[in-house]
C-alpha cells in the first residue's frame, strides 16, 4: 500500500518539477528581455511638460504611431480646425466682412465646393 502512494507522489513531483522548470525558463527569458529596458519617473505639477518630453522622445527615436494614436490625433486636429473656423467666422462677423444673418455675403478668396476650390 505504501509503494502505490509513493509512485503517485513521484508522478505528482514530476509534474511539479516540469511546471517549475517551465516557469523558471519563462522568468529567465523575461529578465533577459527586460535588461535593455530603461524606466524613467517624471515628477512635476500638471502642465509642466511631462507628457511633452515623452512625446518628443518617441518622435526622436522614430517610434511608429499606433492606429489608436492616429485616430486620437485625427479627432484633436478636427476639433482644432473647427474651433479655428468658428473663431474666424466670429471675427469676420464682428468686423463686418461676413454676416451669418445675410444671404448675399461677398466671397473673398477661393470658395470651396465638392468639386474643389474655385477662384472668385
């Protein structure tokens, strides 16, 4: 009876050792991969440029932008463009160049349609 339990235990030990060796091998691989990783802790108040430094480092080192980053930038650019157009419309209205209420505004410079820009 004691021999049967010993054999079962040795099978269990073999499984544990195999699992332990697998984990050790994975740990060594992870340590080797992380030897070239440098971590930097940037401390400072909000708005002091911590994110800017990281963005500049990514640009300098030629890191590719992910699809998610490109989508985020597209949204930011779109919002900035719309804000600029709104500001120009507001200023041109206040200067009397363009009035949102009038139907016959004078076009200054190129006008745009679905076909592209046309000179006036």
